[in-house]
C-alpha cells in the first residue's frame, strides 16, 4: 500500500498515511495535529513498497532525462 506524505501549512506538521488508490480518491487531507485541511501532499523521498505505477522511473529530476538509472546526470 503506498505511503503518502502530507505537510500542514498551518503548523508545519508532516505526517505519513497509507492509503490504497481507491481510498486516496475519497481521502480529504487533514492535519493530524491541528486538524487543518490546509495540507499539501509532499513527494519527498518515501519508499513506496510495491509501487509499480510510477510514470517516471528515472531517478533524477531532469525532465528530459530518459535514462532509467541516471548514473551520468546527477
Ligand atoms: Zn497542522
């Protein structure tokens, strides 16, 4: 099950939550610390175990990079 990280704009709290893709569609992000809905999803480095639907398998952030291992563009 993918783990998603959310950051709260109100209190800077960050938390991780595991959601199935179906559950995520219904999930209303809410800070688990202050209850604010002013949270945004972070795509920080989280290992997504079992995730196989990544659209970009490249390990670098260069959009034009099509290499899978990016050993030469870091
Ligand atoms: Zn908060």
